[in-house]
């Protein structure tokens, strides 16, 4: 699915088209993309840029439709599950942190 997404990133293509291709590959392998996982445009010092690609279409979490342009950079994140594709809360805390660009530490 990541390979299909990577090869789909071309100027003029919409992010919804890439989402559909990721879901198509997931169906072929009988797995489900995890809800809430998005691939983001990257800029200098910004990992989660303004444009995003959803891995799964979820009505409650609409991703704004955008068109890819030349010279844009994206981090492709694809996470699949043999379950229903919904993350489950556990007692273990997440320890992934993100820097806020506008704040001095």
C-alpha cells in the first residue's frame, strides 16, 4: 500500500485518489487501514504540513481534499490491521512527542 501511495504522488492527483488506492490494496490483502493514520506534507521543521492523505475514509474524520503540486514532500504512513482497523486504548501511555515550531524550549 505504501508503494502504491508513493507511486501515486504526482502533480495534479488528488489526495482522495491516493486514499482509494490504499484501501483497494488493503482489500486485496484482506486487511484494514487503521483509522486516523494520515500521511502529511512536510516542510522545513514541520513534519505535519497543511496537506494530508488519509489511509482510510472515515465520515467523522474528513480530510480536506487537496491536489498535489510539483516539488512537494510527503511522509507516507501506512498502518494496517487484520482487525476492524480501529485503535484500542490501553493502560500503556504513548511516548511520542512533537516539537512546536513557534515555541522556544
